């Protein structure tokens, strides 16, 4: 019988060792799953470009009717994707807009040039330029103002 007891004891000791090893590896498995899950969340995030303008409104002040004035809106792409301006619309035919048609890379600066023709205009003028781009909000507005004598 003593031989039988020693074998059972060794068997039980071996089983308890195996069980304790399996339990020790389970927390590591869970942490690996958490890391994998958190990586999956970051893969689902979208990349967007983002404007950072030095100003969003330009005030020409008092001007004479018939003057043609130019202003520039400088910006930087502070997003995490190339910035593409698809189009810029003006609230009035009296403004012409020019911009770089190539993508503006992350961290790069560029400008939008606006030409305002005051011919045939009188009094206070408030013009809106609507920029359509690949930003999260899709649309950005800039404004120009003038008072024509």
C-alpha cells in the first residue's frame, strides 16, 4: 500500500502543477485579446484632412465703387490625410477665387486668393465663400466684407 500512496501523491502533485500552469497562462491570453481588440478599434478610425486658417474673415473696409481688391486666406493642413479642395463657390459673381488644385499634404501650407470686383455695388457687402473639401465636415466657409462709397 505505501507504494500505491506514493504514486497517488505524485500523480496528484503533477495534476496540481499542470492546473496551476494553465491558470497562469489564462490571464496572459486575456491581455493579448485586449491588445488585439484595441488594435482593431484604431484600424477603424478614419483619416481626415483639416484646415487651420490664419483668418476666416477679411474686412476690406471702406472702398470706392469700381475698385478691384485682392485678399489671401492662408491655411495649413493640420489633419492626418492629404487635403483636397474639390471646389469653392461664392455667394456672388463679383468674387473670383483661385487655389492650388493639387492635394495639400499633412503639415503643408497653402492659400486661397480672392478677387472682389466692386463695380456696380453700393453700401455694405458681405460675401461668403464655401469650400468643399475632403475634411470631416466637408464644407468650410470664409467671408469677405466691404463698405462701398
